[in-house]
């Protein structure tokens, strides 16, 4: 969700105005997903690198985050959204930590959609954390070196219980992943737009969906194999 600062700058307003407008774009995106049966949405709200921004901006973002949690969770719960957070929680204040835990607990059994907020998240940190978890098991004697493979690591990265993401969207004109879900995005379709995040709406999201639907996902196989597999599954 990139481009909040530039959106504000274009209007000669403080960066926080852009972040606030960005929060409204988040609500629009959640609405779109619920209306269109999209069962998983992961938002990169704050990266592990974003802590390095000026203190005033970090503080204001935390306040915005806290306010949004207070304001939105009731409604999300009512609409059947399961809320969860990924990332390093050790750096957040008590108020945010409590609200994060409470909203996860409260919405645990909801099934309409899983909304994951990546906050203080970094893809490399995620993989390092998974490697460490495996190493701990080896030290404890519950895992052998031979058992360390792709599947074992995959079980320990964030979102391990969800299907891998189908579509990645980055707004704001830059064409990079910037340490988002590095492991999980291996076969995800990437989609980039110059639209700044506060301007993101159903029209842009629909465009991303339409592009996605036109792509052929081969997962390393040939086009003929994919077509044959699709025909097979289509036969009743
Ligand atoms: C993304 O917008 C929001 C966060 C990282 C919290 P930016 O703040 O990165 O906006 P630009 O890139 O300065 O326009
Ligand atoms: Mg940016």
C-alpha cells in the first residue's frame, strides 16, 4: 500500500493526511473483497524497515493504527472477518498489543474472510524466524537434519495455514516487493500500478482482477499440461 506520502504532497498537505486517506482505501478494499468472495486479504501496513522513519511519523502511524483497531473491529466481526497480525510484535506499545490480541481472539471463528495485517513485518525476518524454529527442534531432538526440507520450512513461515497468495498488488509506481511475503510469493502473480494508495478503489482492484484472470499460471509446467489438467478437472 504505497504512495500515501506522495498523495498528500501533491495536495500540499502533511504526510499524515495521506495516511488517513490510505486508511479509507483499506476500508474500500475490504468491502470489495467481501462483496466479491475473496477469502484472504493481507495488507502490508508497516514494514520492519518503516521503524526507521522520523519519530513523529512513526508515532502518528501508531496512533492511526490504534484508532483504526478501536473503530473497525466491531464492524469487521459483524461481517464475519477473521482478523490476524503477522510481524514482530516486540516493538509495539502495550495499547496496540492488547488490541491486536483482543481482535484476533474475538474474530477467531469468523469464516467470511481472513484479513491479515502485516505490521512490523519483513519477509527476510519471517524466513529467519522459521529457520530458527527448525533449528530449535533439531537442538531439542524432535527433528532430524534430513527432515528439513521445503515443506518443513513452509510450515513455519507466516500464513502457513492459508493457501499461498494468488495475487500481489503494489500501488505507487514502484515495481519491487520490498521485503513483503518473500517465501509465500514464489508463484504469486505480481501486479503493479502507478495509482497512489489513497486513490485505490474498486475500479483499480477490478482491473487487477481482470488482468489476473487473463494470465496463465503454469507453476513451472508447460501450457499444454496446464490445459490438459484444467480439462480433466472440468469433466464431471
Ligand atoms: C505507504 O505510503 C504507507 C506506509 C508505509 C505506512 P508511504 O508513506 O510510503 O508513501 P510515499 O511512498 O512516501 O508516497
Ligand atoms: Mg513509500
